[in-house]
């Protein structure tokens, strides 16, 4: 399975558990439960997990579960904390793959619709409808962020490769200068030294123009 599918399944499970929490006896111990979750979260993130991608996934799962459990415990779409869902969707598009925000939004829409009592008017549906409208924006934001990260890494790699290439050329010219000095006999070696110094100057100028202009 692709990482997008794996991440989607994990977050859907976190959403399901978050919605089920208020229907169990654990709702009476929600503050304590959240406290334990944050302690485990801190230990995992700071002491155990080393891979940055796994840390991002952990952040996403904990953030999703905490937000959904709080909203579900405070009357779902009528919750005063419902606005946290918007932050959740946008955050997931940046922390994980952009498509994850769409998967999470659709899952939340389904669960919130099922949580509505019968006979609700249109006004009660507005918070749910709003999720459908912000999802394309979060998807676009996530793709833009992903593209910027890809270009940044690409530029860093190119600059690094260019630096090593120029460094190698300069070292070769310095080696020629050193050899010419050690075997200096006259004009021929002097021309080699002049040529190598000239090439080094040009390479440095080219590097400065490319990276600092």
C-alpha cells in the first residue's frame, strides 16, 4: 500500500476513536486521558522516534484524536470548539500528503451527518457544508507547500553539487600550480601558474554570481 493509503487509514481510525470516546465511560476521565496521551506523545517524539516522517504522522494522529474527541464531547457541530476542525484540516495538508486533508474532511462530514438528530434545519448543516468548501483550499495549500519543499531541496542539492564540482576544479588548478612551482624552470611553468590562477578567479566569480546575485 502507498503511504497515502496507510496514513488515511490511521487517521480514519483516530477519527472513529475520537467520535466513540463520548459514548464510553472514558468520557468521565477525558482530562486525565488527554494528559496521558500528551505524556506518551512527548516521550515518543523526543526520546524514541527519530524519523521526521514518523514524527509528522504521530503529530497528525494525536492532533486529530484530541480535536475530534473534544468536539464530540461538546455536542458535535454545536460545539464551541468546532472551529478547531478547520485548523485540523489545514494542518494535515501541511504535515502529511495534501490528499489526506480531503480524506479526513470527507470522513468528518460523514460522521457529523450521522451525529445530527432527526429533523435538523438547514442552519444546523452549515458547519458541515463549510467543511466541503474549505477542503479544496487546504488541498491547494498542501500541494503548494509540497512543491515549495521539493524545489527547496532540489536547489540545495544543486548548490551542493555545484560547490563540490567547483571545489574539485579549484583543487586541480592548485595542484597544477604546486607542480609548476616545484618544477619551475622558466616561462613554461610560469604560464601554467598564470593560467591556473586565471581559471580559479573565473570559477570563483561564476560561483559568486550564481549563488549571491
